[in-house]
């Protein structure tokens, strides 16, 4: 049987593009051999700052009751994909998921600690107390056998695969040997899919979605730069140095996380990408083409206005807690930037450079002097037909000629 599976698997695997398709095809093959699988579970630890572990559960159509609907406060996200033979549910968990009683008191923990497969026959334990809570859930549904195997990964990572059957007599010893071999082969491609997905996701977290995707696609050569038109955003916290002198290190970290937690999601929701976190500052870009530059510019203004409102409301909460309020300055400019790799052969940075970036930073630096939260260049003011407040020409450090600077009003009244 294993030789036939290997031959089938070798021919099919080259056409498989996702983990959902992989398991649907493989379980479909096993079903034709009368293994009567009613549930497949897969789990792995991840290298991701927001997601500690991933859990996949596959059930055939008509067996949705085998989905475990237990809620978990550490759940990060959940999605379900329908395929030819069944449904695959993916659940992502935040940090701490591997210390929960749900994980610790499970056959998976046993499998990972012993590094040995585990099989439980419901048929041979009728009327007895089951050793794990998950078995208490599966027994009443008609399960007759539960089989879990460890998946060995490089380093300290862990992964597992488990199968459940409702075959009247459960699985025989020979069937378990076959399944153990099959699961090991399936796991190699599954881990490959997961690692590729997590690598791209991790790049997006640290580099931004556009940049992460660009790097993942292979554009990693030193000096490879693209010219793009973009609205450039530079913001930082006003009087950050003075605040740092009054706050403890944990309070400073909380201050930064509060500000970034408000600003970054808004920037991304309005079409921007955060390229750098520069101490207390944010460098973001909103690329545009000639046909949509006005639309993109308006989205930038919507983002900065909404951030002003959110900061106002957030500061009301901070003041009630006797915390220092957060005020920021935002510089906006529109122009051509160079986007790509700079650095050395051993250390690269994917970023944007050019006169437009420098000008944006200098404009942001004028917020305190001019007493405004949001300042913009003449280029951006001309690009977006809204009411601007012209503040005259100003000499900016490192910029050759004086620059006209414009401001927009900042809405700070609480909405009811």
C-alpha cells in the first residue's frame, strides 16, 4: 500500500499549491482505501510576533460535528475553507496558547514530550474513563480510534498531526504503521507550505506588506531601486525627549505602543505602508499614479484627521489616569522617491530615499515652531483641492530654497 501511495503522491504533489488542497487530496485518497477518517488535526509553533501557534482541523462534508467549537481567549483569527472533500479550518493563537490547559491536558502534549506516536482505541476502552478531555468530546460523536504523531522540525519547534476514525473496529496495527508513514510524507510538504506562508507574513510585519511581498518575491539585490510617485508621511511625538526624562522605561514603551497602535492601523487602512519606525517617528508612503493621485491624497488627509480625533479621545483617557497626553506633528509631501535596497553586501535595508523624503522630515520638524499638528508642502496642497491655511515660506534645514508650508485644521472635539 505504501508503494502505491508514494507513486500517487509523487505525481500529485507538484500540482498542489496550498495546505488546504494538500490535505483534501491526501485524505481523499485515504478515504478511498476505507480508512473512514472523520477528523484531521494539525498544529505547529510559529516564528511570528503576533501568532504563537497555528491549528488546522479538517472534517469531511456531513461531519461538521467533529469541529471543536471550544472558544479560546487567545484566539487571534479563524477562517474556514471549503474544498472538494470537506472543510479545513485554520485558527491562529496568540502568545500563551501552548501553556493553556486545553493544550497541556491533551494527547498532543504527550506525543510531543515522548516523541512517539499515540493511538487510543475507543473500542477497547468502552465504559472506561478516557485519559484526555478531547477523547471525552470525540467518543459520544461515534469516534472509534484516535491517532497522533509528532512532526520533527529543525530547532525547538514542534508540530503534530492527528487522525480520528469512526470505522467500526478502529484501525489495525498494520493500518497504523501505514498511516504513520503517510503522515510523515504529508508533513514535509505541509511544513513547507506553512514556513513559506509565515515567512511572507513575518516579512510583512517587519518590513510592511508591500516591501515584505517585494522581498519575498526575490527583489533583494543591492542598489535595485524603483522610482515611484508617492505621498510621504513623517510623524513623531512632540516633546518626546522631555517626556522621556519624566517617564520610566516601561512607561516610555507603553507611550510608544499607544501612539503606534493608533497611527499604524489607520495609515494601513487608508492605503499607506509604514516603512520605518524611527524612535518615536513613523515614515510611511502612499504610492499613487497620475490617474488616482487626488484620491490617494484625500485618503491621506482622512487618515491624518482621524488620527487627530483618536489621539484626542485617547488623551482624555490618559489624563484620567494621570498620564502625560500624546501630541504629535505630521509632515506631508508629494513627490518622486527612490524605493529599494541600499546598504552593504552583508547588511541591506529596504527603504525610500531622495530629496522628497528629506523635505517631508523637515516639514514635520516645523510643527512645534508653527504650533500646528499637521503641515504639508505646496506639492501636496496643489494635489488636493481642500481648504488649506497658507503659512508662508520658511527656510528648512538642509533644503536649498525656502518652502511654502500649508496647514489643515485638526478636529479635536469628541463625537457623540
